[in-house]
C-alpha cells in the first residue's frame, strides 16, 4: 500500500518447511518472518501487523485453528492461509468458514505458494479499495442527502455553498445528532478537494496521550512500541479534508499544538525534529458552546478565534419543527429501500406526534424512531404506537386525538369549500357541470353545499 514490502508470517513447527517458504517468498519481494509455534506466532502478530499469515493446522500448543481465531480478533485485516496434511483437509475447510482465505495441502509446490499468497494479498487490496471507493461514493451523494427547508437550515446551506471552495477552517457547532458530520462531509464533497480523502477523527474517543501521535504521526523510537515511522492523519488527509470532531473535549496542550499547525500548515511528527508541510482543510465540530468554554478557560481563546472565522451553528431539531415532516419522509424512503418494504405513509396522527416530540437526540433520534417504525409497523400506514411504544397514552393524556380530529375536520371542510367554489366558478354556477368536474353526483354536491352552508 504505502510502498513497503508486504509482510508474511509463516507458522510451522518443521524448521525446513519454514525455511523453504521463507526463501521462496523473500525472492518474490515479501518481508517474511517465521514462528515455530502458535504462541510465538500470536506474539509476533500482536507486536507488528502482518498482511498475511500462513499457518500449519497441526501445531504443538495453540494449533492453527486457534491461531486463526485469535489472530483475526487481533488483526481483522490480516489474511490467513492454512497449511494442511492430506488427511486433515476437512479441518482446513472448517478454517475457511472461520475466515481463512484459502488452504494448501502439503507438500506444496513453489508456484502454488507464490500464487496463493499473491492472490490473497490482491483480494485484500481490492477489499480495501472498494471500501474506500464506496465511502467516496457515499460522500458524493451526501449533498443531496441533507434534508431541510426551514429558514435556519436554508441559511446553513447558503453559508456552506459560500465557503465550500475556500480553504477556510470551519467550526460547526450543534447539539448531538444535529448533523454536524453530515454537513462536514457535504462541505468536503462540494469542494475542490472532493477527489481526495475526507478523514474524520473523534478527538474525545482517542486517549489524550495518543491524540498527537494519531494526528501528526511519529518516528521510530519516539516512545516504547514505536517500532517504525507512522504517518499521522494530517498526512493521510493531505490535499483533502480533516474533521476534528468533539474539539471541545481536547486539552489546552493539544489545542496549542493544533493552533501551530493551522498557522504554519506544517506538522511535526512526535519524536521528530523535522516538520512536514501539509495541505489540509480542517473542519472542527463540537456539541459544546465553545465561547463558554473559553470563558471557563477550558478552551484556548486564540484557537477559538482562529477557528471561528466561519462558524456554522446547527439548530436543534425542536427549534426547526418545519423540517420534521420532510426528514420523516426522507427516512421512511431510506429505510423502506434498505429493508425492501413498500414505502409506508405516516398516519396523520403519527405526524402530529412527531411534531410534538421534543427530540433531545435531534435528527439522529428521529432517524432511529423511523427506522424502527418501518420495521415493526404492520400496515401501510405508520401507526403512532410503532413510533413510540407509549404513544396512545401520550395522546390520551394531552387529548391530541380529539383536537387532531377537530383539526382534520376543519382542514377537510376548508378544502371542500375551496374546491366546490372553484368548480362552480369555472362552470359559471352550473351545478351539474360542477358535480362532473368534482367527480361526485349532482345530489352529493347539493348536500355538500347545504352542509357546508355554501352560499352560491
Ligand atoms: N438534515 C439532515 N438530513 C438528513 N439526514 C440528517 C440530517 N441531519 C442529520 N442527519 C442524519 O442524522 C444522523 C446524525 O447526524 P450526524 O452524525 O452528522 O450528527 P452529529 O451532529 O455529528 O452528532 P454527534 O454530535 O452525536 O456526533 C446521521 O445518520 C445523519 O445522516
Ligand atoms: Mg458527530
């Protein structure tokens, strides 16, 4: 991937087998290590990752199956090829069910070894590539995936369009679940950087002591366990966009380091005395009120000002309720497609419930509620108790049923009045023609006019 030779680990208790495999694969340009036991193999895997492990099934102590299971737990990306004697092919097949890529029956010939290793590594590369492409594909779709027509969201969209193509650092603030990451991805997708990577880091989930090495990388020997140079996420995001999520939860020491990077556009890997130029668009996000954190001295004021060149405030869902119906429809469509069910309608009373809810978890909560409802609702219309298990009591308590019925009746009457008036106007008052236009009988029209007390 990164130009380093791919690393292969051979685990076999027969020394000559190990030596033979090592010689063959080293000639092919791989970096090869050997382990005589499963225990030793595991220890090596834990120490430094391998791209591929070739292991004998029959080993003293931890056997090949066990090594496969524990090895995959340890490094899920590593491919495993099992070596087996003629009599134990059945076990090898079992190993493939457990996630091994392939098996070879001993004695193995040279070409077979070379081919199986090359193929396993190729498949591994493709898998990574597909995952990367898919995430980029998702990205390009994301811009249309942002739903919102409230005034406040329209203002957000305008701001996004204005800044997408600049390199300005952007600060996105909003409660949890308001769509901060979605907006960050969309900005990346609308920028000139869209062909390059979008890398998101949740600063709160990386231990404080590791955050700098994670972001800036480190050099070999920088600390115990730093066995080789490692690139940081800033370098990974070169020419792309880096989202630093939960920036409000970082230490002031880290904040100083970040400020330097933003000012100088260069990073210094941990333990290195050289700096590296990086071209990265930084977006930061937080669900905290950074200004208050500045007052409380938990957030550096200089960094705050540097970050808030372009602040985007995402309003909580409860303060933009007019987005709720659109979002609900969007998620119904999304999950009906995902679960291959006929798209369902929201029962009007269900929509009412959604509009009344306070949504402490914002859009994410709404999305979860709809996903669940799409799955569990039996009929074509999503009933209130599919949304909230206690919906009926909720409705009863605030008497929404009655008031909703009143509203519905009122709305219906209003629409009927308008339609009838329009039909009568178009037909210059000819009731027979008007009835035909409305698709009802002449007598039905008479009754309507009477019950609606429509003067003509
Ligand atoms: N306007 C929107 N249109 C469509 N989907 C949205 C919208 N806003 C949020 N979502 C969806 O809601 C979920 C939560 O959004 P996201 O992860 O971006 O929120 P967040 O603000 O980053 O939350 P947190 O602070 O918890 O990390 C995602 O699945 C996202 O796709
Ligand atoms: Mg987020």
